[in-house]
């Protein structure tokens, strides 16, 4: 029997027999996770266990006048805390105003190589644009019935080597990968017949054009970013300066954007969406001018600190793992990403929440950098992690974490605190 045909239990036993999995780890895997075993096995190939991560919630993120709780899945201790902190400051200032594009389009490319007479083929493809719309409708009638479908087609030569058809598809509330790839492959087959060449590829692109980016803005009173030892005006100036640094220093821009994606990726993962698609799109967008730039920028304007983010967000609220993972459904319901008043399902609320989250996540990070530095907060939150790594379990975790607050926060200290705690019992 092939590995992928076995049950997860049998795959673990085989790996144990091969000496690639210890009996203890096999038991850990058998017990881990919260998914129905049949769902877990059905989702991926060669499934042998589940990998659980904490699901947290950043509370009270005010977006377009509505207070939202944002579910987040992450392994990094400080992420939800930072998001909540940013959301708190945003709420003091009336919240974030965010805007998603009216149409949720995903782009695909159908590319031909080795076309004998490229000019003639280009002319044929250009003359067949209307037919491509018909092919797309036949390939995916369900998206047309839902009000979406192919919206735009362009044809161009790329370098001396390729001919490319670009398809922009309105995918409505879905992430759209399956819809777009089905349409792209159907157009590739038809276009291949018209020009007598088999397409090299037909696949969506995770690059998102500017018109499809989601934007969010916040205007802050500097007093609201005051830190314990640093005045609000100084912190606000520091945030604006750090933003300018990210514009001219790529090394800083990458970390600046990583902080933004700390929030966005965690909230994308919580709903079972594709974090890699969102991250690839975001970083490509950051580099779209040929210079890698910050996704969010901060400026002082008339004594106010103004933050703006522009970020592509290839996500959906229907279909795929968003529907099949039960916890993803819970996250959607906590976030109210799907309307509960019977109004049309749209991805806009979710996208606007994600953009707002990225902006306040960035705010929290820059405020810490401009104020007390990042380590104070990080290390305080890291204490539970160290306690767990040292072997603490149950009530010991909180006890060791509390004791760590007043000593050097490293694994050795955590281990000796745990030993002391146990010997005193
Ligand atoms: C840590 O995960 C993220 C930060 O480094 C982001 C930043 O520096 O802006 C704090």
C-alpha cells in the first residue's frame, strides 16, 4: 500500500517502524490538534497528525465606525498583544477608516512560448477577445450566476519570447484561485487551438495591481501614543521618522513590513485563508516601483500623526479551507466577516479589517521602537514561552513566568526557577 493510501494511524506506525518517529512523538501526534481526524486526513496528502497553534483575538478594533474582534492564529507571543494595543490607541482616535475595492478581481496569465509567427498570433488573439469571454462563461457558469466572471482581457508580447493573455476575473467573495485557474485553463485550451500552439502555462498571479489594493488610514492625537517615559509628541515624531527610514532603508522596510504581516498573516490563517498568497502579494506590491518600500507610512500633519496603509489582500470568505475547517468558521463568525443580516456576501469587510489590523500592528511596533524599545514588552510576553520550553506544565507555567519577570529571561533561569518551584512543593 502506498503511504498516501494509508490511514494516519498506519502512516505513523510505518514511520515508527522506519525509526523516523519515536513512539512518544507518535503518541503526541495522535493526540494533537482539534480537527476531526477525517477532515484532517481529507485536507492534505500524507497526513500523520495535527499541528495546533493558539487562536487569540484582538479586541475592539474600530474599522469604519464598527468595533470588531479579530481572531488571530500565531506562534509569536507579542503579536496579539501588540494588535490589541494598537486597536486600543486607534479606538481613542475614532478608529481606522478602510476601503476595499468595489470589485474583487483576481488576475491570471496564459502564456505561450515558441510561437512561430508571433505578430500573426497576437493579431488572432486580439481579434478573439470576445470569444474568450464566452469560453470563460462556459468554463465557470456558477461565478457568472453569482454576479462575477471575466471582466477584462488584454494580450501582449513579453520580451522576444512570450505571448501573454491577461485575464481579470471578478471572484466575488471567494479567494478565487480555483475559479480563476479553471477559467485560465479553458481560455488557454481555446486560444491554443486558435493559434496552433500549446500554452506554456495558465495560472493565476499572486501579484495584485494597485487598483485592487485595500487602503486604510488613521489620524492620531500624539497624546494617545504617549509611553511611560516618553512624551506623546516625541513618540509621534519618532514614528514618522521611523517611517521615513523605512522609505530609504530597505533593511528597515523589510522588518517594518514583517511587523505589519505579523497581524495580517495571523488573521488570514485564522480563517483558513492562504497566508503565502497574501504575503507574496504584499511583498511584490511593496517592491512594485523597483524599490522595496514600506506598506504603511506615517507623517506628522497639523500636529496629528497620520498613518496610511495600502496592501493587496487575496482572501475570501467562502469556499476552500475557510468553509471546511470548523475553527475557521468560528473565526469568520467572531470577526463578522459574513453578513448576518441577509445582505450580499462580500469579502470587503474582511479585507478592510485586515488592512486596519496591519496598520495598528505597525503602529504598536513603531510606538514601542520610538518609546521604550521592543525588548521590554517582548520579553515580558516571552516569559510563558520560556516557562513552557523549560518544562513547566499547568499552573507551573504562570508561576515560572511571573518569577521570570524579575530575573534574566533566558531558558537556564526558567529551568532553575522551575526546579526550585518543584522542590518547594
Ligand atoms: C517583530 O515580530 C516585529 C517588529 O520587529 C516589527 C518592526 O520592527 O516594525 C517589532
